[in-house]
């Protein structure tokens, strides 16, 4: 009869950096920023439109997600906008 052995091994895992990354000029994202970003993500995949996500449903879903994140104590940071693309 073969017995299963429970083995707990600690592997050498490099430590993760602590604190915020050294990104310059991070600022807290507003709830509206988050709603817009999540709503966009629900409606598009890259630049291609996803047709199974209605605009109003995407907006409602994004709004509910943001409210839940706020109630859970999340803080989301954002970088400043990128410079305009030179065409």
C-alpha cells in the first residue's frame, strides 16, 4: 500500500519590491476615470468593437464595479495622459 506524503517545502523566492513603483507624477484616479476605463474595456477589445456588450450595460457594470472597489478600500493610481500622437 502506497501512502501519500504531505510535503511542505519553502523555495527560495526573491523578495518582491515593497511600496509604490518609482513612476513619476502618479495621482489618484477619480471614480469617473475608472468608470470610463472599465466601460471602454467592456465595449472594446483593443480597437475592435465587442458587439455583445451594450453601451448602457457596460456603463452600469463599470459603475457598480467602481462603487464596490471604493467600498472595499481600493485606491487606484493613474499616470498623466500621454502626449498627443504625432501623425
